[in-house]
C-alpha cells in the first residue's frame, strides 16, 4: 500500500459522488491525475484500462509490427501485475503513463515502451535474451510470450527477487556485462535491449538466430535515439526498421556510448 493510498481513497469517493454518470477519463499523459482519481482502487481494473489505452495508441505501429504481434504483447501485459515491480510506497502510481524510478539510476519503463519492445520481439514461445533486467517487469512480460527468458543486468538483484516472488519461473537472471558475454552463435529467437547505445553490439547480432528479431534504441545521444527493429533473414541478411523516437537509460559496460 503506497503513501498516496488514503488520499486517493478520499479523492475517489468525492469523484464518485460527483461523477456517477460521467465516463472515465482517457488513459494518457495529458490527464493522468484525473484518470488515477477516476479509477477504482483495484489494480486489476487499472491494468485493464492501461491495456485498453495502449491498444489505441499502438494502432499507429500496426503496419510495422503487425496487429497480431501487438495483441500478443498486450495480452502478456494484462497478465503481469506492474504494481509488483515498483517500490510499494508508490505502487498506486504503477499504471500511470509514466516511467517510474526504481533507484540505482534505473527506471521501470513507460508502459507504451514496454509494449512496443514486447510486440517487436514477439518471441512466440522461443528463447529470449533480455538485456537490462531493471525492475524485472519487461522480463516478466516477455516470459508470458516466450518459452524461456535469459535476463542480464549489471545490478541483477534489482529485478531477480521480484521475478522469483512473482513466480516467473521461466526467467533466469544473471549479473554481468551482456556486451562482453560469449554467447553461442544464433542462440536466441528474440533479443530485447532496454538501454540505448550508438550501435548494436556485434555480440548481440551474432547471438540472434536466423529469422530472429532484435529490438533496441539506437542513437548518438540519448535525445536522438530511435527504437529500431532488426530482423535476421534465413540467409543471414539483416533488415533495419525504425519504429519510433525513444529515450532510454544508457547501455552500460563495454557496449556503452563513447564519452
């Protein structure tokens, strides 16, 4: 229970008394406060409302990602309690359209970015490499789309215990610098990198299976990042598809941008 729980309860009661016949505000950055107050004190209902809002927002990417991939990502997000991956003091804010600080210069990404990453990867029961475990939320979502997820983080403890507690048993978390790992060639059906860099580290491309998908923010600086979908064809050829502007935490370790 977060520190805003009692305040929100009073505001929600006041809103209910005044607005019984008024539709709930749309999920979005421009009316986040009104949406939060209008929502019932039930995380499952808030999660459903977030997913409905994301479905409308991601329709513009259907030509690049495919609506089936988007729906698989949203179905996975509907199964994962986002509130379990943030600090309990702020769990009342879990379903707002915002990133949330989790400490150690890490965040739990904006729900829209989580959805886009998951839809772009679209592992369909395969093996996923998740680079940058963070809170563990992205890995949890991917675990509901994949057969198994290998998640790597410089500070692995941030998400590992949340994933264990939540019963996400097909996620294996390890600590280390993913860009320095000696992955076997063509190991992963999908690779998700939730951290920005100037280029895709070659080790990730080598670890991607043929007909696999890699998604990662690329840019010379954080404010110039573009989320890019990289697909490897059956003959080993690489295709790059820009998806949308993005601003992620920077990739650390050997894959980091040069200073």
